[in-house]
C-alpha cells in the first residue's frame, strides 16, 4: 500500500501520537498505531468511518473489527456479498472483503473519539489518495456527518453543496455517488436512530446504483 494512502509511522498529530503511546502502555497487546484501510485498492465500494475505536480497530488493527460498531456493518456487508463472514473478530480471523474497502477519516484513535479540526485536516491527504482509486461508477459510503464532510474535502468538493442526510445519494464526477448513513455506533443502534432496516435501505440504494451503472445506455 502506498505511503500516500497509509503510513504506519505517521506522527503528524502530536496529540494523537502521545495518546496512542499512552494507550499502548496500558494495553501492550493493542495495535496502537494508525489503522490501515482494509480491502482491495480497486474496490468499487469504499466505506468511510470516523476513526478507530479504543477497543475495536485500535486494538485489532483493522477497521470496525472487535467493537460494537462493526456488528451491523459486517453483517450487512456479508448479506450483500461484500464480506466472506458476517462477524469481524480479529485481524487474523480469515474474513475477507470482495469489491469493498473500509477506511477512516482519521487513522488514529482520538481521545473521547473526537478528533480536532486540525487533526482531520492533517489526515485528509491520506483519504484523498485513497479515494482516487474509486473506479468510475463506484460508490463511497460515509458513516456519519464527519466522514461525509471529510470525504467531500478529500475529493476537493464544497461541503456546503452536499448536505448530509441519512439515506441521501449525492452524484459525484465519473458516475460515482456518495451515500450517507448514520454511523453504526453503539449509541445510534441502541437508541434505534439507526436500525438494520435503515442501514439495509442504504445498501439497497448503492446496489441499485451499481446495477444502473452496469446497464448499457439507451444509445448503445
């Protein structure tokens, strides 16, 4: 993987680097480094989350693996043929993605899961390089408003022109789309702000986009 997309040794954000070092001392078996994207670089679906969770991706070293937020995500990816298993337990559990890649707007665990605007900007270049690989007709799924805004900045587009809304599908250049969903966090799923049916509807819209992109045009 190109260092433009992921740099395990990145220390651009002093606060995050210090915090990771502290967490690493408390949990010596945890990954406690920037978490790399997971999945094929040529995938037509890219899922963008916020940042690694303390006892999830920051522990396992793989996005949405080992924490509550990954439960609904991986079960849905499996149901739609993007994952080989419905549960992500560990980095070495054998689960593979097909036609999908998962990444985060911020690659390092932030205190209280809240990156600062400066940290978002510092990490955005990695996301920008990552999203360059989304093929024509592809889709980007932003989990939450912060991921939505980070994705638009990475694409060089104005955030004010694309309002975040759960279930929205925003057209992008190259017949691509940006799909919005509430984040599949414990809070959102426990309060039913995001239900499995709501999440499935987002994936139905993405599947319909892919089907439309694959159909021959009327002129051919």
